[in-house]
């Protein structure tokens, strides 16, 4: 299992791409891409680029803790 390189939410940039999400969650890049295509994941498209706003990502993580 990969380990996250980030120690707090404050270290994250405003927008996260799949590679950063993989690093934060400690998962493979391919798993992050799959997650970004999930229906309930907070992705926004900027042109053909898919990114996740930091605040939405944090909210998504917190919502997953309640499941």
C-alpha cells in the first residue's frame, strides 16, 4: 500500500488532479482516475481536464467516513 505524501489538508493545492488525489489517498494513479469517474465524486471539468476543488475533496472524504 502506498503512503500519502501529504500530512495535512493545508498542504494541498486549490485544485487536485488524479495524480495528486492518488498521492493524498495513497492509491495507484489508475485507481484515482477510476474514482474521478465515479458518479458521486466532486469532479469539475475545465475543458478536457478533470480536477477536484480542495474543499469539495475534503468534504467528500468526510462524507466517506460516515458510511
